C-alpha cells in the first residue's frame, strides 16, 4: 500500500512516510519485542519519535472513518463502530490525539467528566493517546477513572485494592486447593474472586471445583464470589446441569480471529452472560463476567492484521465492555519475552493496559507476572505493583509464594497484597473488610492489621474442607 500524504512527516531534509493509520500507530508504540517479531515496530528511535509527533496531529475523528481492520471483515470492528456514542464523543470531537492527551491531564478531566465520556471513546483512540504518554501520565489519568462493579461485594471504590485468591494446584487436589484458600483468606485475600485455573477441563472436575468453592463461601458466609476459569462452553454446560456458578470466565482478544482461536464469538459470550444472569446469585449486583486478556495473543493466533500488540489489546476491551464484567485483567507478562522482553517492557505494558481499560470504563485488574525465561525478576513486579496501586488498579492476584505451581509462572503473593495495601493505605472491598474483622482475621476495620493466631471460627470446618480427595464417578 502506498503512503498517504496525510501520514507523512518532514524532519529537516528527511521525509518519513507511514502507509496508513495502523502503520503510524505501530511505529509510534514504545519498543516491545512482540512488535519487532511481527515486523511492525519502528526501526529506529528517531522513526518512533517522528511517528509519535505525527500521531499527535491526527484528529480523533479519523478513528471513526478509517477502521484499522475493515468493518466487513471483523465483528470486533463492527462492535466498536456500532456501539460508539456520538453524543458522548462531542466533548472531545474537535481534538487531535495530542490535544486529547493534554486534556486528559488537565483539571477539566474530572472523574465525573471521564465517566460520561466513556461511550464516546473507541479503543483505538485510547491506544493512540497512550502512545504519547509517559508512565506518570498513564498513572495520573487512570487514577481519575473510577469503575465500580458489584456481585456479592463492591469492587473498585477509591482507596481500595482487591485480590483474586488463586489457589491453583497441578492435579486439582482438593486438599491442596483448600489449604491455599485458607492461607489466602488468613492474609486478607480473595475479595475480588476465589478463582481456580483447573488443571483439567474435564466437565465433571469443573463441576466439582465449583461446588467445593460454593461450599466454602456459603459455610463461612464470605462476601465474595467464585470462578473456575474453564472455557465458556464448559461453564454453560455446568450451568445447564444445575451447578452453582457465580462468574463466567473467558479469555478474549481484540480481533475476531483471536477470539476464534479461543473458541468464542460475541454470540456465545452473550449466551453465557444470559445463562449466568438467570441464576440470580449476586446479592449486591449482576456483573457476572470475568475476562482475561494479554498483549501478544493476537499475534500468537496470527490474527493481528498488521496491528501492534497494544492496539490489539485495547480492542479486546471493547469486547469486555459490551458485557459489563465484574472483573477484567491483563495477564501482562504471561506469554513470555517473545512479546514483552524484559521488566521495562512488562511495566510499560501493564500501565498502558490499565490506563486504556479504565479510560474505556472497565474494572481493570492486572496479573503482575513474568515467565522464568524473561529478562525480569520479582523486583520488577514490585515496581509495577506499586505503580498500579498508585494508579487505582481494581485488583491483583494473590498466589502462595508468588509462584503458580500449576501454570508455572511468577506473579504476586498474598504478602504482596498486604504490602500494597499498607504502604498505599488501601483496603479490601468494604463488605470483605467487615467480614475479616468479624472472623478475627484482621484487628482493624480497614482489613490491614492481621491477628496473630488462627481464628477459632475456621476450626470446625477444617476437617470437612480437607477431607480425602475422592473423585466423583466419571472423573479421571
């Protein structure tokens, strides 16, 4: 495709040309290994800087007329275009991308104004402006974007940081899972969700895990929700069989092809949400969906259409936004160094994803993680955890010892959540904090100061919760 004059930039005696808006967006993206692998990254820092200068001049209206993936080729594009709200967009319709950045950083962009603006912002607009921002800009604006959701508790309130208690086990052993659940609860984790990645997608095992989590929550009257992170079709079948399902989980991407690689489409997600809503298990609200995303998934599926991975990631948030989820998180370093090479790239990607999601009106969390072959370590994760805590991240992961022994990656621990809450003066979800105090797990109403001994309230149920692991008939 020949270069359009609209996407040229003259720097001294040299003219830089960008083939189209997607090419300009990719070249303007801060360096990451996934874009280099895809062959869409800027070749030099000068080219990247020029692309950012040119991108700053692009009118926001251009994203409504120049689809990065053609409308008739991609249902995510159709969703973005068909659900765009012109009246909400009117506030910023006269701005360029660079002007939009300046406006977002100004005192005019209050939490109330930003909330009204959400339906008028497309993912591509959010991705574009993020490419012009420093890390502190991403933090400042995200902190102003407050997104509150409810199921059995209230998540996303200012001054709060929730956690997903992730008690994964390599064989789905009930004893091991129960031990991790108890450990996490005693450290004040689990208000966002108690969520298991099952080692097997066997339906009988999925049903068994759902029932076990429901038993724990009901037995101790915990104001939280559970989720078994299996494929959406398994969850649908479990619901049809009368299983007590709280949240429906699914990994999603920013293109139709990526979602096809996950075995889902918008119609299937709609069916799943309606099935979960029909159970009426939420006591405070009806946000019943839980989504996970991650930069690089579209490239892995060979479904990125020549877009940079961060723009594809932002487009995934349009899918999530359509289904009003309780939770969505970017699993930021999970795929590996082929997509985010080192700690610096992981930190930047985590801040971008959180910013874009919150700007679009999503209850963003982050699995602050890395694989063992990445050029990163736990100190990098400490940095990203602290930055996201300042930025108002809705939730993080809580895993024993930061080491997921089933998925084999490094993430954040129960102790890391305590650190973030204490140093930033953050609390768990208010209903969960009250429960922690009633159960004598925490001494203070903020849910920050732990007691020194095992609460007596847990003792009667421990024997039953750690009974010998006997599979149901038909379970391998």
